[in-house]
């Protein structure tokens, strides 16, 4: 953290204000400038907001305590000159970094001043330039959701971000791309890019990189989020307790129903009054503490538990679902185990969610996620270098418990719960069955930093590191899954005792009795007779002709990865050169990937800097590719009807069975060029940044061949894309107020050789309808693969975004943060929740007699521009020297504006103004 007076004084070339009792400010023996390095001022002298300084705490090594020479040689002076480094703590509001890296630093003070919302640390990152959140971030369901929000950095997909928590990789390789789809997928579980969700209560600071990313980070093609846990050395025990809550009774909602209903039934078009106030409740309890253990040991712990309930709008009735998330961490630190510092850490962060399929009866299912980590890291400063090492273990899961049969009946008597919408209304029930997925990993990292040296007029700093990872993924389907399709109606159907997927026609009274009541015969040309017949009908006879059978699975795959990197930082007069190189290898694709990371900084005086970068980032080698290669294909079955009698299910001999192949595939990567200009302007800091990314060797579907009764679909590197972004930013401090404003124009393009909107040789569970408006105002429907649909969606590609953030300290006790965020208009493809029929049974199963099949419908929609305001306020009450209370209030969507989360042909609840209230107690 850096005081604004220090920041502006450095920009202007003036000496920073003196602080009483502080030594003259030096960094490496030279006067500091704002743009001098990655962190202009490293914390060492504590400044409070009103001035005054606390002397820096000096930590003595064991050798110093015993009077030994630091070099370890008896009676000898150190062989290198120790540079004086004084740390200044103060108030820095804006997180923008002035280093050559595209880095944003979020301090603990910044985190506490922002609206916390759901509490996950990643939820507040969308305030940063170059980061775009998902459209679901403003939905009513996510308001009570515990899962961390999805976001994109520099145009990449959410799972292409590298996540780190205290040096441990926090990426899930359990098919994280599935996180963008429905919570219930036919043959997968909704995943998440993060293996565990990290509550903000556990976090000390966050570094976010959107460009010019250091070589020590690998396995991503978007950006990096590096989270540091709260772990402080204290002289006295400390403890804090926080309780936060949000409730539907405090919030405003708007019911939106833009579906196109069939008929003129007024009751069908009226909104249920119970939906005007959904049940919603969310509670968060946070505990954290730290205590010294003697002179050389410290213990830190954090615990956060969040529970929530939310009402889902399903089949025109409110259905209550629940979520629970726990984030916990403990850190034990020693300063007396030969190393200068040894930290042993453990975390446990499980997630449990109760869900349902919208407008699907008896579809409740559970998802279990999250996991645990353990790590040990150590560091020691030797005479000529510093050594850091870390060993990590992690376990996470992503599992589902659900009904194992999915049945889309026609909406008819006996199966009449479905909504009367769509070309052919359906009444759907059931789910997609149980799936268990687990990830277990062990990693080792070693980092070496020789002491800085002078060569000629240039200063040099090297950093070298090696990393090794071993990962196992496991996938289980312990119960056969059944997904039905192609219902068939027949008044005289005979189910032969099969009740799961067949229903016979039945009447309140026999047809003979009804005929007698109508005068001896039923005249179907007589409207009164037809009405009487319909009222007498209890169940309409129907059965399914087609189903996919998902067999049992027990899959185990593993991956070994190794990497090394080298960074050389050179500073010569007004120039800074950061030359990095990274090499990665894995035993799946069996290839070396060499990634250069080059950044150049040029200072023009003490208040202007030009930064240029050229970098390459290789995507994570998704172990899920190996899982997909070993997955068992579904089996296609059909059953004929003979004289109205349902026959036995028969396995089709002609229907395709699919297998994915990843032969000779290269690791996808992105090349980046960036340029930025930062300068002191009008008492603040102005910056303009341009980032260009070229996505190369992206995976896409290639050719397919028939072999051993399977259709093998080869994956190729035929995909490509581009990301272009221009960002303007300005930050300024005036008195006790700080303002930060930025706007970005973004353009994303993606392409693939396989993209032709064809569904030939595509598995049935990966086909959907895509509807676009036609010239006559009607919708044009086309079958596309889910792979191609992702190229039509632009959830993370708003062309124009802008943010203005104002942080104000009104007194020693009162402070507020006000954020205004604008998102421009854009088009995307959204799931309508509808099914649509098409006759193509002979294409997928030539020996089957199938009348029609139904597929989910996605529709092109235009999301209107929106501007939302969020406000948070904090009041601190220092009861006495040892006890303090803090009261917080957060208001999202302050002006109660439309979020436009509900699009055309959709129904649901939009959130208006929403409140969080919290109280914290601190003892020290």
C-alpha cells in the first residue's frame, strides 16, 4: 500500500514527505520513482492515514541471535553488500501497478472496501480492466449462489485462467469447460475452473495479470489470479468474527415472462402471485485469528461458512433449493527451523448444492464439489542467493446425484404438468443420473534468486525455477443412465406392464358408458361430444420409441508435467528489460513447449513510462482429454410397436457409437503483443493500454472414420482466434477520496476449420437447435453442435465496458465505496429451456422406426446495454484499545435498474435493488 502523497511526489520527482522517526527513504540505495520496478515501494515503515510512523519490526536470524556472522563464516563479514530496504505502509486506493507486467494489486484494504456480494474473492475481479464477467452474474439465481462467478481475462475462456492460492494451483481439470453449461448435463457434471472456492475472508492480497505475465506462471492462455492467504506474524493474539446476511424481504425483484404461450388461456398467461416475492435467504459467518507461539512460531487460521436458499421458477411454481460452501485454512509458520521461514498450510473447502432442472418434474439433484489442500514451503537467504521451495498436495471432486432416467413426454392428459409453450408442448421429468469425478495432484517447486549485481552501468537480477506436477483424474458412472426421446401417441397402446416409459390410455368411465350418456354413440364431429370425450380422458396413451443408454464407467488417467523458467531483469539508466523464457513438457502430448516472455520499460523523466511486451502463453494440458478418449459411448436402442403392442428394447446395429481421439495434437497457445503508456496527469495517473492476442492451434473437431464399430472423431489444431482490447484508465486522489475510472473497447473473433454448422458425425447428446430471426420476423431453426454453438455465443465479449469507482474516507470511522459499471449492447445465444421436434430418425438409426426426435433450443438474443451502481459503506467503532466493532452495508443495483438478464422467449426473476448487512467484532 502506498500513500497518494508518496505516489504523486514520486511522479513529480519530489521527495516524499518525511515521517517522524523514519529513516531516509531508500530503495537499493537510490531515490525511488513510481515506475522503478514491479513494486515501487516495498512495505517496511508503517504509516497511519493521519501521519506518524511505527518503527519497522526487525526479524533476527538464529545466527544473529547467537552473535554469529551472517555469512556463516566465523569472524568474516558478508561477501555481498546488503541493500537497505525500507517498507512504507500507507493508503493506495487504485490497484493498477506501474510495473512492466500487466499487474493489478488488490490489497486487504481494497478488498474490505469493495462490495463483497457472494463473498468469493473472484466475484470482485470484474471491476478490473480486461476482465469480463458472465451474463449470469446479474441473475437472481447467482445472487444466492455460492459458486464463484465465471469471468474471462483478455478474451479467453474462464477455464483458461491460471488460479493460485498461496502458491498452490487451484485449477480444476475435471472438464472445466462444462462450467458454462447447465448445472445438469447429460453426460457430465457442471464443473468450475477453480477446484475450490476462496472466500474473501481468507485473503490478504490478490495479484491479477491480464498481459505481460511473468515466466514463473504457466498452464494458462488467458490471465493469472494469484491469491495470498492471510498469514501475519503478530506480537499478540488476534481474533475476529464477522456475520453477514441478505434476505429476499430486503430486496426488490421483477417478474419477467416473455415466453410465447399457445392459445388464449388467461390462466396460462397470468403470473402466480407467489412469484412476486421469492423466498431467499443467505448467511455468512467468518472467523479468523492469529497468535504467536513463543518468539519463533506463529499460527493463523480462517474459516468461512456460507449457506443460502433460493426459489427457482419451475413449472410456474416456486421451488426452494439450497447451497452450502465452507472455506477454511490454517497456517503454521516457523522462523527457527534452519530456514529463515517455514510455513505449513492446510485448507478444506467443500461445496454442496441442491438443484433442479427448470420446468422438469421430479428433477431434483445434488452436486458435491470443492476439496482440500496441504502444502509446505520454505525460504532461506544464503550469502549469494535466496532459495524458496514448496511441496503441495490437493484433492477435489465434482460429483452429481440425480434421477437416472430423463423422459420428455408429450403434454397430454396424464402427463399434463408441462407449460403450454413451444411448437409442440412437452411434459418432461427425471434427470441424467449419478456421475463422480475426482482430481488428485502432487506438485513440487524450487525457485532460486541470486543476489542482484552490477555489471557496467546496468543492474541485473536473475530468477530461476523448476516445477513438477503429477495429477490423477477419476470418473465413475455407477448406475446406467437412460435418456429417452421420440414419444409416440396411440389411443390403443398396450404397455405390457412397462410403467417407466409407457402409459396406456384410460378413462373415468368406459367409452360404452360415455356413448350411452351421449345418446348411443360418440360423434367426433360434434363439439359437445368431443368436449365430453376430453373431460372423460384421464391418461393419453403414449410411449417412447428411442433412448440412449449410458453404460457404467470406471476410468483412471494420470499426467506428469515438468517445467523450468528463467527471468533476467536488467535496468540501465531509464530502461528496464525483463527477459523471460519458460519450457514445459508433459507425458500425454509428449512435446516441449517453449514460451518467451519479453517486456521493455522506458522512463521519460520521473512521471512517464512506455511499456512494450511480446509474450507467448501455452494453455493448460487438460487431462480431461484423456478422460474423453476412454469414455464409453452411449448405446442407441429402439422398440417397435406391433398392432399397438409395445415390443422389447432392441440395440441398434446401425446407429453410430462415438469415440474421441487426440492423436498428434499440439498444445493450444496464444501470442500476445502489448503496448502501454502511463503518466502523471492533472494530479493523477493516466494510462492507455492496447493488447492484441492471437489464439493459435486451438482444438476443434476434425475428420472422423469408422473403425471396429465406432465412429472415431479426431480432434485437430484447426481452430484460431483473435482478441483486441484498448483500455483507458485514470486514477486520482483528492484529500480523503480516491477515484479510478477506466473504459475498454474489446473485439473477439474465433474460427475453426471444422465450423460449418453441420451435425454429421456428431453425438446426439451434443446437438441443439439454434434459432435466428428471419426476414419475415419468424425464427429460422438450424441444428448445430454444442462445439459450434460456443463460437456463436459471446457471453464474455461485450464490445464496450466502463467502470467508475469512488472510495471515500469521510472520517476516521466512516468510509464508502461507489462503483458504476456500464456494459454495452451485444448479441448472444441463450438457452430457452424449450424442446423442438424434427424428423431425422433414419439419419441416426436406419434400422429404427422413429417418427421424430426433440432437441434443446438456443435462440439468438440481443442483450440491451445496462448501467448498474453498487454501494458499500463501513462504520468502525473502536470501543477501546483491545476491542472494535465494524458495521457494513452493501447495496447492489442501487438505482433498481433493469439487468436484462431475462431475454426473449424466457421467463424468470430479475434482481433489482439488493442489500447485504454485516457486523464484525475484532479483539487484539
